């Protein structure tokens, strides 16, 4: 299971409509309205990395009013522990 956070910048006054549209995408678990350089954050849960690309490019970015996105991928604790252990010995 892949978990990612998609940061979304909206054009004009489209934040509420975009939030509702993004929340309807099947892979999106939650959508949050935020302040700062981005307007929305979508929590996405997927089977694999390839599906993440599809959700962002064909799903979120295809919606009218989306100006920009950035994606942060979350790693399970076990992968983080393995990664930080590399080179230790």
C-alpha cells in the first residue's frame, strides 16, 4: 500500500469546488483545506507507485482550476528503519 499527500494550488475561487471534486476520486481518502502556498492537501492511498502517477496526472491535474501540485510519498516505518540502517555496521 502506497500513501501519499498531494499538495494542490487552486486558481481563483475554486478551492471549495476542487476539494469536493477531489474527494470524489476513488483513491482519495481525505481532502484538507490549508493556508499558505497551497490551498488543499489530498491524502491518497494506492496499490502501487504507477497508480499514484495516474491519480495525480489523469485525476487531480485534469480537474478545472488546479494550478499546480506537489506530491509527498509516505514510507512505512519498516522501510524507514531499513533505509536508515544502510551503511551501519
